[in-house]
């Protein structure tokens, strides 16, 4: 996914989501490789399937951006 697909605010939010995932993985003693980050984001998206559409959209963009 290209960065220019997102508005600047959305891109900032996607980066925040990815950064939060890296922090969670690191604090739990896990690797912070792209595949691990993607897996965590996918599980989060699955667990939050009924949350706001904007949150789901940000998770989907983050997954596309990080996916190996």
C-alpha cells in the first residue's frame, strides 16, 4: 500500500497503531518482526470486529502497510 492512499491524519494514526503494536510485543518479550506485528494487528482486528468502522479501517491500513 502506498502512503499517498491515506490522508496525513490517517497516516499518522496508522503509524501510531503500528507503534503501539511494537511496544506491546516488545513489553511481552516477543520479536518485533513484520510478521509478528501483522499477526498481532490481525488478531486485534478480529477481536474488535464490532468496534467503530474508523478503527477497523485504521487496523486494515496498518496491516497492509506492515505485511511482509
